[in-house]
C-alpha cells in the first residue's frame, strides 16, 4: 500500500461578491493595517479601488501596493517587505494572478524576519516561523497559488528561483468569479491551460497519490468542459465560476504531488525569454506528452487523465486530447515570436539547472540528461510564430 501525505487546505470563501467579506476575514486574522499586494493592471482596471472601498467602508486601515508586473523580482519582494514593516501590517492580501499572489505569500512569510528574499531561495535556509497572516484573492483562473506552498520569483537576470514551505500557505482564500470577468480571451486561455497542466501533471507525476488523482482528475474533467466555453464567451459567469473552482482544485493536485516535465520546460524557457507561463506550459506539455506516453512508466495514470479529458481509455490518446483542448481554446501549436533566438541547447541547459531539474525528475519515467536534450529539441521543433 502506498504511503503519502496530504497538505492542509486553507479556508475558502467562494461565490459572487465574496470580496465584500475581506474586511471581516482580515479582522479575524489580525488587528491592524492591511497591506494589499496586487497586479499593476488591477489598478488600471479599477479592481483595487473596489477592494479599497470595501476595506474603507468597514474602517480598516490599509495601503495598496499595485506594483507587480510580470514575474516578481527579488528586489520587488524586498521592497514589499520594507513596506510591510513600515506599515506594521497585521494582514497581507495578495490580489491578482499567480505573480501577485506569489509575491504576497513570500512577503508575508519573511517580512517580520528582516531578512532578504534571496536568503531563502531554493530552501537554502528554512523560512521563518513568524509569518504575517495572509489572504489570497485570485483574479485569474489558472495558477492555484492560493492553495500551494510554493512561490516563484525571478532574479535580476530573469532566471526563476523557487521558495517552498508550509509557511507560504495563505491563511484564507477568497474566490469571487466576478473578478475574472475582465480577463480577455487569450489570458483566459493561457491561465486556464496552466490549471490544466497542474491537474494533469499532479495526477501523473512520479509522486502522484490518491490525493493528487482525486484533485487532478476532477479538475481535468471540469476544465476540459468549461475552459473553451469561457474563452468563447467571457461573460458566462457560471462557467467562469466552475473554471475558477477547477483552478483551485488543480492547485491542490500540484500542492500534494508537484509538477513534472511540462513545468520544467516552461520555467526553463521563461528564464530565457519573456513568455506567459501558462502558454509556455501548455506548449511544453503538447511537445512532451507523445514522448512520455510512449514509455511504460505511468501508463495507467496517463490513461486515467485521458479518460478524464474525454472518455478515451488509453495513455496514447492523451496527447491528442491535450492538443484538441489547446486548439479549442484558440492556442496555436507554435511558440511566440519572442522565442525566435532560443536554441535547443540553451533550453536544455536551463532545464538541467538546480532550480528546474527536480521537476523533470518527478516525471513517471526515469529522466536522463540525454532525455532532457531530446525533449528540449521537441519543444523547439514546434516552430516560432512570425513577428507581428
């Protein structure tokens, strides 16, 4: 009988209008000011103003730092930690996509220690045990960061580094489907495919478990059905809600069993060029799944994932199901123009570095350096779109 662990799940408030509950939740978590860390675009869209009005109406003291744009850098997290200490923040709110939530959870975990973010990169030092309570408010449906114990930050040179530990878990998640209505179709598709990858990889990884499959396969069923609907009609609030829920459930598959080669490739590529993480991960899975499913290891799990996506009963049907979902979401089978200068050798080097190699090794089959070279070549064989 397999031995496995299940990580804890923070309390979740789900439903339209649930953002209005944030002041009450914050008051339960801590008496004092609230620091809201958000994506910069949410300030442009007026979404952070909505949260500010909710907090202000309940008499909560707060500051808004809508300063996250793209992958958060170490320097930004260090600045946010200084802001949290200056404010004497009692609660931190992370609002936005995965980047904002990753920055917020790391800030909450380390701000009171007075130490810099790079001190804790790649678990070089255990995270401190005096985290600021935190609330996640995802405004995209893809990362599942609201329920995971990891945070991904970039160094100044663009390379990605990881932080992990139970100290990174949010104290509460608030899922309000209305906050996802402003997502344009391509961002809806890219973030949703990231959730698909979390679900699929969590359910088929070397370390998968009944917990990973419970969450991962259920998320695949929902996303296969509903993600194309919200890409086609972003005003479909019922489907938006199901996709937002599935993103959280997929995050729990990731939380319990981790990712594998799709994320290895996408994180490596994202360290070389600026590319949306969800788009890169979807393309990486599309490139690698035929290779993975041709091997005997993990075949029964790949078959279960294929069945969850469309009722197919064999592992070799899974690559076709993934490609069909990508096309249904309007994602072309080619890399964006920004990848034009990337070589398979350069990509393979990044796939093998200390920050990424563990994901490759979590694949169901053994993964040699020669295998990684081959998979890097398969990714770059997808071709690159012409510059706009």
